[in-house]
């Protein structure tokens, strides 16, 4: 049985957010912020809806978590995100001093790891590959649908 406090459990919650983005025609990336084994923020990409290139799931989740915590810092929090954060999001995670970042699918073109973990705060721990196949499949389905659309 899957523990309700496992990385897989929380990544499944991020995947639910990604599925909402998919249904709304947004690039299907979802994120949740967890603090003390409780989800304190949920978000998915909303760049099309908000007409805002910065409205990535990670940025929206960081903002919601900061509001919940009453602090701009998140050293005791983990951000779960279905796709490797881009450089912009890695910068936001640096400034938020996220304690841990866990991502599903790698992003070889735009992911921050092209430049190295040093883009994150020195104390931030990184885990990756959690449910990577499921996270990647959702992205592939989205872009396949885009290519086949008239």
C-alpha cells in the first residue's frame, strides 16, 4: 500500500494538477508544496489563461505556499512538480529557499539541470524521476494533440 506521505503519493497529487492544465489547454505541468506532510499549495500552468509567461505551476505554487506560511521562505517545504523546473522557476525556488525539490519528467531542452544544481539554493535537496513515465506521457500526449490539430 502506498504511504500517504511518500514522494509517489505527493507526485500523484501534482499529476492531478497537470491533468487539470491539460484539460484547459495549458502545457500539463502540475505542482504541490508540502510542509510537515501536508499539502499547503497546489497549482498548474496558467500561462494561457492569465496571458502571463511567468504563470508556471512552480511560481504559482510558491506564491500560494508563501501566502499560507506568511513567509517568503520555504526551507521546511518540498515542491513536487511533474516536469523539471525551467531556469526561471529554479531562480524562484532559490529565492524561496525551498528545502527540497522533487520532479518527475526531465526537460532536456529547458530544464535547469542543463546548468546544474547550483541554480538552486545551496541547502535545497533535489530528487528526480518520481513517476517520470506518467509525467512524461501526459506531456507527450499534449504535444502530440497539438501537432495533429488542424
